[in-house]
């Protein structure tokens, strides 16, 4: 089938046409601006904002302009102050501007597709809210996609605009519900050359794990795992302890056909002994996501107010906002502060008592920074009694188990600690995790836990892993050395990128402003069989240009460095090819 419409980012060759079309429409046709003798219309955001273009062959059809929050200014600033328009407050607000289509194409799908492309671009950069100005004559176009007036009118020349806004998750859901079938039809005739997938995941959560799709989710081509570097999920590079492998291979027939202890009592007892915790303060689950869904589903309602750090492991925003529908605020972490939690600033954010739950991932995923236990203890102690704390310690072993708040959680009913056994113990495929809470709270969670929550192979493996602390301490120390070497090699091979180490088994690479996007780098590395994680959808603070890379063994780390170097050599000269991955590969999967 011939593709009729191309959607792409603007090139430098497009800019003269954009300025000329803007002049024809907004100066000559609408009278919003005075005519310019040169026949071109520009403004102060040109050069910093982003243009998306619709074209058919060599004919350009239309464009839309996007202003990301990291520019620090918006087109609306020309008309209204921030006090007059609170909708512009926040680091997750993107502005959609000057949606413009050539006259002969205005009755086609060009304008709706440009609006949809703008929404997808914003979502792929972690945007959570959109602001726009809509001409009063065409407000129905904006209302149809879910944008709503905020009660502010702007006059420019002879044209009147309404200021509109909408939440990105709601706009995305509305687009799929109302226009899903039409979008799917258009998908087959659109040449989508933007650096994000045409459609979001059905559940709305950008999990990691695209690498497993390359291996084969139908498990018919598992041999591909030897050719793929799975640096997009935070699985361990090392094998589980010898005792774990022995437990799994001693009698696999029996382990496969035998029902496990219904409440994982032996696993709970082993956790209690290894962590010196009371067993009645524990509840186990099939991975931390299982526990998050169960605990939050019981504790929170749409009326609950939740505070998440930003950036943060994406499952928390997914569960609180999209699954439960809570009111969610963000506590911003800043690159210029080294992504660290400032205890004083966190205390100030929670002192009013308006939050039912505060979530802290420590060490943080994806920033890799650790907040000292002493500082968190002080913040929690000073917080209002009604505020509950969920502390995710999935990667704490890389710092030291003496930094855990599990002991506090076992006695303080306001605190729950969640710990995965997957990442630290090379058991991601087993799915085992536990929470520590004051016994009454733990008992409530156990009451809503179905029998046999953890499989027998997973229970056998987890118990054996907990009995091999020396083996894992050695592996964690080896991870530090591998991470440092990987960071140095990446920095040496690409001097214009910024490598940010973490305390855990991963690091981040920030691409320079004005260079290729993180999505382009991820896509290009996949052509070399290397899978990295684009952090852009998690937070606008990554500005669409940061990737997370999991530490692998020496040979695979060398492949990562070579792939990044080769990818950047291809991408630096200009815009890259579409984000669509190689044949047989798609951006799906689920894992941290």
C-alpha cells in the first residue's frame, strides 16, 4: 500500500516554508499579525521550539509547534503572566502552538494527525499536561480531542483565542477511545517518521524489556538471547549463587509438578532470619509489582493524595494515577543537584499533612542516587501522623543492608518497606519479593494475598540465595568495578555526552542539547543487538535525551560501548531514521 502522509520532525530545509506559511495564514488570511515585506513570520521561540511536519512526497502539508518546559518560556507568556495562567506552572507542562495546514489540505486528516503526533511527542518526553491557544472559530476541533478552556481569552490582532488545557493521560485515553479505529486505519497509510511509536502501550505504562521481544516472547527463538545485550532491564549480569542453581536442578520434575507451601512460610522464615526481622512483619509476593498493586489497591482510593519523586520508577505513577486514579503530585529531583533528595525540601513538601502516601525509591530508579537512611528517618519522624511512607529498597544491597529502613517499618505503622529479591540476587525470572510493615499492616496485606503467591521454584531459589550472602557481596563489589569501567569507556568514546554513574547496577548517559534524541540512540543501538532504556517517558526532566544502561559483563559492556559509538557516528550529522525498530522487534515487554 502506498503511504500517503509522512509525519516527521522539521528539518532545516522546512523552516523557510514554515515561516512563509505562517505569514500567509496568520498575517494575510487571519490578520493576527501585520504583513511583513519579506513574506515571512517568525517569533522569539524559533530555534528553540520543536516543529512537527506533515508532508506528502515533496509537498509539505502542515505543521505544529511544540514548546517543552525546559526552555523556561512559552508563547503564551506574550499574552498572560504566570499568575494569570497557573496552568503554565510546573515542569511537566508542554505548549502546543500554531497548528497550521495548507488551505487545500484542511478537509483531510492532516490536522488531526498533527495534533495526535504532538500528543505522542509530548507523552514520549514525560509530559503530563498540555496548554494551547485555540481560535474561537475552531474550538470544536480542540474540544473534540479533550482540551478544555481555562477561562482565559487572548486577543491578538483581529483574532480571539481561548486558552485550553488537558492532562496527557486523559487526552491519550480519549484519543484511543474516540478515534482508535480511525487511527488504526490511518496507521497503515501514514509514514510515521517520529522518534516514538505511533501508539502507546495498551495499559498506558512504559515498562522496560523490549529486549525480550527481540529474543521472542513466544519462546520459539530463545537462541537469540546469545546475540542480544539486554541492557534495557536491570537484571543482574551474574548468575545466581551455586546453591540456587543446585536447588533448581536437583529435581526439576518434582519442583514443576508440586504445589508450594501455600503461604510461603519457609521463605518468610528465611527472610526473617537473614534480615533479623519478626516474621509477622512480613508479606511476600511474586515480585515487587505484585505487592505494589495489592497494597496500593487496598490502601488508596481516587480521593487519596500521593507524592512521588520525579523521576521515579514508572510503575508507581501507573498504579496511582491510571489504575486507582489518585491525585498525584511530584517532588522534583534536579540534575543540577545530582538528582539527590534534599531532606529539608522533602520535609517542607509533606509538613501540611495533605498526603496520604509518600513513595520513595531508595536507591532511586532511574537516577541511581541513594538518600542516607538517617536523613529519611528524620523526615519521617517529623512528618504528620496521617502520612504513610512506602520505601522501595529493590537496589539497596548495592549500598549496604545496614541502610535499610526495614527495622523502622516493622514497628512504625506509617512505614512500609518493599524489597525485591529479583535484581540483587539474579532472580528476575523467579519473581520473589517481600514487604516489611508493622504486624497489623502486614497481616492485612497477607489476608488479601491469594494462596501460593510465589511458585515453588521461586521459593526454593530465594531461600538458597538468602543463604549465600558472601557470594552475592562479591558479585555486588564486582558490579562496582564493571560500572566504573563502563562509565569511563563511554565517556572516552563519546566526549560530548554526559555519563552519570549510580550506586546500583546501571548508569545514565545524557546526550547534548540539540543532538540526537534518546529514542534515536536507543533505536540505532538495537541495529547492533544492544538494547538500552530511553528514560524520556518517565520524566520531562530528562528532556528527551537520556538513556539508562544496565551494567553487563566485560564482553557485553564492550558491545554496549561499540554500539553507542557507532550509533552516535550515524546520528550526529542530522535527523535519524524513524524509530520503528528492525523487523521482528517492537517496544514491548515488562520489567524494571
